[in-house]
C-alpha cells in the first residue's frame, strides 16, 4: 500500500457538496492499494501511521505520534498515488489495485486505525471527492509498504 500523510489542523472531504468525513488536528491520509497488498499490509501500514512521531511535544519537537497527541485521521482513497509517469504526458494507473480489492483494503486500513484507538473518518471510495485541508507545518510524509 502507498500512503501520503499530511499533518493537518483540519481536513474534510465532500461528495456532492455534503461533508462525508472530517478530522480536527491530526492526519489526512491519502491511501492507495497496490497489487499484492493484503489485509496484513493494511494493518502494517496502520500500525506504522499510528507510531510515526509527526506531532510536536511541549518543546516544539516532532516527538509525538498521532496516538500520543490525541489527534484524529481522515482517510481518503487515492488511486492516483499509483501513477506511472515514465512514458508520455498522460499518467497510467495500472499499478493501482483492482477496485473491488482496493476498496476492501482501504476500509480495512481505516478500521485498523480505529482498532488502534485513532478516531478515524473516511471519504467515499470511487466517488468524485473534494478534499479541503489546512496543512500544519507543512508536514507531508510518503509511505510505501513495499509489498508490491
């Protein structure tokens, strides 16, 4: 699985003008399932996200995890993270997981975050979404499980 994490002071996702998911201070996680990913991959990624020290401690250093900071997460499916731009000017997305399996893994990832104690909301898989965020820092981290 591939994920792009953004530390945010707030984030929300809308479908047809209605908010379907949001978070306060915490992480916006754009996530893409890749061929070869499994439910174990989703759990491994969630564990990594939960432990990354991306939040400031009292001294202003990035020493706290989302769990330690009490932050929440907004998880949004983003198959374009699998873009292949090596040929021509139009990205290819054959590196993304098949939609049925990808949706299940996306939901398993979000549930794994919840199971770890992180308040987590999601977007709507496969929908045309509008994502708004206020990046805090900015802090943006790329994660790749390397399962593919």
